[in-house]
């Protein structure tokens, strides 16, 4: 079966007056239809830039410097802006972190929903457009849809706005939905509602989802497989159970140990020392080297490759080099 | 528990705000009352960490600020080491100011970008003749060392630091006057996961070394459970449950606490996918016009007729375990 999305050796850089910032550095992954991929990592690890690269919505000063993105069998990095407009919003759509700022405050919910349909389904009449919007609002669990269409974003609560965002993103039944920190700005009880909603909609439309988050609890609930990013690189890719029960990369170990859990006893929380490296600096060693408690001499001298550590499980760490001595 | 000394006692504390009525279209201004904190009572013991959780808008930050008199309470008493400080004038209050301090949520906004770290920390030191300039400088270095920064950092500006380091500066500033009581208002929400653990461990270490008492406000429930001895849960300006943190997480009684606990995402796929989740419908109502009776009744899966009419009493149902819910009022 061919993959829905294949990203090969993608590198995205921002060019600033201080030099080149390699926000995404040689990243490869793929995704099947109906699959949920989570990209986790700390701020500045390049997870959002990866998503924006797929959408080709990279902020000013940045561009894809290398690599290919195949979507549905088509190479999309070479498409013109006009061709990309046809894919964006219809085939691939995106929901953003902050539902307060990504809806336009001066247009009604109805205007903003219909805009998508006007662009991608020119043949629809006014009544049909409205009908579709109503159905969609109903699907995402917004009561009194008819009333809501006439309201402005400020009249809705945070959770409701995020539901509207999801409704807009699913209007054209996209094959791929990219959710960039969809629940970070929401309270836990609302977060639980939104995650359940995304899961239901995924079942119904068989949409593939890329969810970007730093919350490993959310990932455990929704994802099928996970990319862990650090300093612009994917350091580990694994199926969901492998990642939590059999993690390979020391950074992933660190992340899991730094999380408080309800069954945790006193003084078990172990932080990762130091902070993330400066992306402006040219690095010829493992980016996690200076924070890693297992660092070896070779980690300082050269960057590790990907090594297989299990089925569908790869990690970028010298510990998995075939010559690394196995522990007894 | 009873032999422990109470550091802060809060009795029927209320903080109301006047807000403009946006729906009133007339010429004159009309105001509504927003009951941000509505009749809250609890004690904080010396040397403990009291966690305060709740969703945004429930009044936890307002409560934290009112307790150390950054806001003037509308009604009620705040008894700090035996003195009611709720009605003191700002001059009378100045003797207590050095005993309580605050760590703010956003380490990017709470440090003045035009002051060096040593200026920021010195500003919080008591403004009297007890310390010479040299003493103050020495104290800054001590404090920086205490929070895991070094003496080079004293002359730098906030923008030269990462988020975690800035929060350490915030912690150093809060310690400058040797306080007994620190209100930590979401001190780790703006930080990355690996850095959060660093700051939390720092706070725990300092508490151990200096015998501090914390009021720790957060919406990250698992972190609150980890750091706190006792936890209070707030909903719409009221405290709905209070217990030892282990008891609260193992046996939550109030339906809202139960829902909140079940909504915490657990970083464990098997547990996360198999656990039973109590989904509360709808969202938090407006505190300007809260529901009658129990404020949670319109979202509560176990609400009865009585809940919409009578405000439940905040009652001790077990040793040190308080709940405000009609489900437990009759049988105990």
C-alpha cells in the first residue's frame, strides 16, 4: 500500500542576520491513511516548523533547503503557490494552538466557515454551503449551530472556538489533518473533550492526523506512532507502546522520567540537566551530548546515524551501533 | 496534624470585582459583580506546600493574590501568624510584607528587561538600614548560588537567560527578604517539560533548607500532586474539596474533582486507553452569573433537585478531608 505522506530528508532553515538556523535538519518519516502520528519535543525542537513545511506556510526568512515531501503520490515541495492553494485546506488542513488568535475577530463564524467552501467547492450554492456548515458544527458538538453561525469569535469560549477551528479544518474532508498543539491553551476537562472529538472524527472520516504536542499524556491517548524531536532532528521513531515501555534514546528516557505521575512517590522526579542547544551553532556532535548522562567520547566527536532498535523502531544514538558492547 | 502550627488561616474570604455590564446598551454605566473568590476558608500549616488547582477562571490566582494582600479582600479574614492582616493599612502591612512573597507565572514578563539580575534581586530586599550596600551585594551572590546560578549572572540582563534560568531569578528575588511564606502562581506553566522538573526540584530543595511554606497554584494536576502536602480544588470561586494530596488523588469525593482527575492525561498508553473517563459536559459558567445552589450542578452527572436550590456546606467528612457536596452532607 502506498503511503499517504512521505517526508524524505527534509531540511528547513531560517536565514537571520546572525546566520542560518537549522530549524528542521534532515528529517524523514511517513504516514498511512487513517494513522495518527505524534511529533513530540520541547519548544524550539522544530516540531511546528516540520508541520509548516508540509503546509508550505513557513514564516518569512525561512525556506525548505533540501528534501522531498510526497503527498498522495505527488511531490508537493515543487508546486507553485497556486497549485498548493488547491491542496491546502482541502487535502491537508491544519488546526493551530491558539484558538483565540487564529479566528478573524471581525468576521462571523459563518463567514469564516463558508470562505473555505467558496474557495474549494465553487459549484456549491449559498444554501448548500450553509447546510454543510450546519452539519459540521453539529458534528463537532456545537449546540444551536444556526445561532452560532451569526456570532463572532469573541462570543465563544476557548473550547468552542477550538471546535469551530476543527469544524473549519474538516469541512472539505481532508486526507490529512495537522493539529499543532490543539489542546495546549485549554483546560484539562475541555482538553479531554477535544481529544475525544478528534478520535471520533478520525474514525468517521479515516483522516490521517499529525498531532504536535509536548504533552506525553495526550500522545499516549491518541497516537499510533511517535517521532521524538530534539534540536531540529528526529532522535527516535517508534510505535506508541514501544516508545513508552521500551524507549531507546536517552532523551526520551529523560522526558519520561521528568514527568510527574499520579503514582509517583517523593523525590522521584528527575529533571534533564541543562537546556536545549543554540541552533545557530554548527554542530558536529550529537545535539544531546552535553545533557546526556550516558555520553561517550564518540558522541562528542561525531553525529550518530539511525540504528534499528526493534521492529519499526529507530533511534539516533551511538548506543545502538552494531559495535557497541552489549550489556551482559 | 493538629500539633502543627498554623501559619495562615483564611476565614470566609471574599473578593468581588465590579465589571462593566457589556450587555447594557444605555447611556450610563451599569456594573455587575464578579465573585472571583466567594467565601473560602482553609488553613495553611507551617512548612507545608498547599496546592491549589482548578480550571482557568475559577479564582485560584485571585485567591493567591488576596492572601498576601496584593488585592484588598471584600470580606473575611486572613490571619497570618495570629494577626488578622485583611484590614491593615498599607503602612501597618509593611512589617508583614517581608514575610510573604510571590513567584509569578511568566518569567518573561515578570522581570524588568532594563534591570540587571542583581538590581532585580536587590529591589526586593527590605528597604531599611539593616543592610549595607556591600551586604546587599553579598546577599545577591548567596541567593544566586542558592538557586543554581553563578556570580557571573549578577550583572546580566533578563534577555540573556533561558526560560528556566529566568524563573530561577524569579525564585531568587522572592527569597531576597527571607520570607516565610511564598505564593507560587503557576511557576512552571510557561516552561518546557524537562525544565519544569528542574524548577520543581529547586523549590522542594529550598523548602527543605529554609523551612518555607508554599501556596502552590497550578492547573497541572499531576505536578501539584507531586509537590503538595495538601490540595484544595476550586470551582467558580469556591473551594469544593480539600484533602491530603494522596487521599485526594486516590479517593476524590466531589464529582468535579473526580471528573478533573479522570481528565488528566497519563503518560502510559495502556492505562490511558483503558481508564474510565468521566466527561463533564459543557464549560465553566460565567462567574458573573453563577448557577444557583451548587455552582457545579448544571454539569454534574449526579446532580439532584436539591443541588440547584441549596448551596452545599464545606464540611469535614473524614479526618482533614473537606467536601462541599450534598451527596455527603446527610450520611455523615
